[in-house]
């Protein structure tokens, strides 16, 4: 039987997907297009630029947005319209919303790495300006042109931190001095990035109260997996997979470490507990959310994850999966570069999406095996330094690994800019690095030469 969230819709909506070049945004754009919605995919490609700056890159080569939408059309006959724009450019965003008059906007377009936001003052500021200003611009554009539109905003479970009481879905009823009120749940976030999400949540809540906008704030757990029904259709449709310590999640890193025969590195004692979900469930959660919009004036909050794990449980799961293939995996504990509780109570409610009909895919060895298999196929692209060593410490910022790679990233970007400038001046086509097997474009630059143990490519 077809899952509810996979059934073609009876009423097609115009949906703008903001951040559509990203890990989740691209599969989401395809998923909504497949369901029959008119999809406008917006991105300013900031994430590709941040990769270049920091010397990181997706483990699997990804196509340009132009290649992606062309390939999607060729594979399915469906159109996704791509618009390159920055949410911080209010005029451009405002014009886009006015032109398309969307019934729904799904907002992924933020700087999403906690370590990136902890590198130094400049990265903390860049993260908060990008995320908070972009979100605020969006709220004003919606109010001006489509106040009925349903805003689906991606927040994070990390906004809550790890309180010693149960985490509710967005709101908590507090009794105080004989009176009681239902208030936004108190949040003690993990990083400057998560703090930007808290500010977004407050701004959205406020906009719903004063302008009657309708929004769903999705406090999402850590997403894993890189394959959906649509990404597997063609190599140009796959989504990114990050394994370095700035962008890669713990499970991705553990799988990449195990796949390349390296020790799995757990930060601190490993009792850090978080919520997780499969990328296919992200597709389903957002579809269910869109199909069941809130009332005007309502700021609804769902906790979007399906299971909780400690880091130690994830490491054991990966080691167990390897053991079934006759491989031994060593688990080591590194000094924790983050400031966080390493053994703590954690019980976060997550029933509202299940009530809407979510049928979760639970994390098991099959998924771990498939992630390891993807890494193994691209093992020649793994940089051992980025795989093993954290490059940002919460107390002291970016360390020598960060500085080395960032210096190289800057030099590489400068060299490319110079080549393009010279090319433009002499009216020759700009020289773009390629060599990834995907036609044209500069989306998949070859890794620059690296100071220590360069990747094979
Ligand atoms: N990946 C996860 O595990 C996870 C977990 C919880 C929440 N989230 C949230 O989900 C969203 C998507 O995450 P992701 O992993 O796909 O991130 P990603 O970095 O892969 O994608 C984000 C996209 O947004 C774009 N973007 C950023 N700022 C922009 C701007 N000002 N204007 C236009 N485009 C901009 C980037 O270029 C990028 O393509 C983020 O908001 C993130 O905070 C992700």
C-alpha cells in the first residue's frame, strides 16, 4: 500500500522550497514535484561557497542546480523552476514571493552547522545574520503578498538543549504563584547556530500573533541517509553527503570512519542523546505538514524525529554492522571539542507527526550498511585529516586544522576568481574545475592539494 505522504496530491499547490540546493532541500523539491506540486527551487549556493572557503566538500559529487532541474525534467517530465537568490536580499525575495504567490513555503535556507558558527566571531555573526535576517525578510514578504500562505520552517531539536525534564512539542503549561499559562518551551541551545534558530522561532511566533500568518516550526532531529525514491533515479539527482567535522553528522562520520578502516571517534563519554530520523521520513513529515496546514494566526510546533540515540549507541550500531561483515571496528573516545552534557536525561515528545500518519523508517543495520557502501564507493575522495580530527572547539574556536584548510580554501577561491577575471577580460569562456564525470559547471571542484595526506583524487 502506498504511504499517505507518497500519494499524488489531489490539489496541486505552488510551493517555494528555500535552500533547494541543500542536502534536504534538493530531495524535498523533487518529492513535492513528483507529488504534482508546482515547485520553485530557491538557493543562493552559499553552501557550496562555504565548502570552498573551508576546504570541505560533499563525499559524493553533486551536480549543479541547472543540471539537476534539467535531469529531473528528462527523467520524469516534471518541471522544477530554479531561482538563484539570497534570502538576505529582501527586494529579490519579496519579488519572488510576489511573482509566484505560493500557497506554501518550505524554508531550509540557513547556515546549518553548529561547529561553523563556533569558529570565531565572524562565523557566529555570519550565521546569525544569514539565518535571522533571511527568515525575517521572508516573514515580511509573506505578510505583504500572501498572508494565507503556510510557512513550514526547519528548526532544530538542538534549540531545546538537554533539559532535565521532558521536552514538549513547542509549548509547555507552566504554573507559577497560583496562575498558569501555556508558553513557548524554554530553550537552552547548544551553539550560536542553534541560537539563530531560537530567534527564528520567536520571530515566527510573533508574526503569527500580530499578522495572523500561519506557520509550522519543525524542530528537526539529526537527519541520516542520502537516498530517496528520487535521488536514486540518476547520478545527477543525488544529494550531498558530508563526513567532515564541520558539516558531517556523527552517524555519517562513524560510517565513513568504519568504511575506511579507521577508528570510530566518539566525542567525550558518548552519553550525548539526540533525536534522529531517516531522510525519507523528513520527506514524509514535511508532506504531512503541508497536507495539514494550521489555522491562520497559529504557530504550530512539531518535534520532527523518530528515535533517540546516544553517541555510544550509534558507534555500537556501526561496529555491529561491520562485525556482521567480518570486520573489526575500534571505538575511541576523543576529548570533547563541544561544551555539552555527556551523560544526561533526555526525553523529547514526538507524537504529533505520528498522529498525522507518519510511518517511520527506523535506524538499523541495513541503513548503516547502505551508508557504509556509499562511502566505500567514494572512499578515494575521503580526506583522512577531515575524517579524523575535529577542527573547531567550543571554547577556543577554529583550531590549526581549520586554519590550514581555510587558508587553502581562500587561496583556491582567489585563484579561481583570478582565472575567471582574466578569462572574462580576454573574452574567453571562464575556466571551471571539473573532472567529476558530470557535465560542465563548477559545482564539484576537485579537491585542492592538501598539507597532510591528500585524498587520492
Ligand atoms: N541536516 C540535518 O540533520 C538537519 C537537522 C536539523 C535541522 N536542519 C535544518 O534543515 C535545513 C536544511 O538542512 P540541510 O542539511 O539540507 O542544510 P544544507 O546546508 O545542505 O542546505 C541549506 C541550503 O540553504 C542555502 N542557503 C543558506 N543561506 C541562504 C540564503 N541566505 N539564501 C538562499 N539560500 C541559502 C544553502 O546554499 C544550502 O543549499 C536547515 O535549516 C537546517 O538548519 C537540518
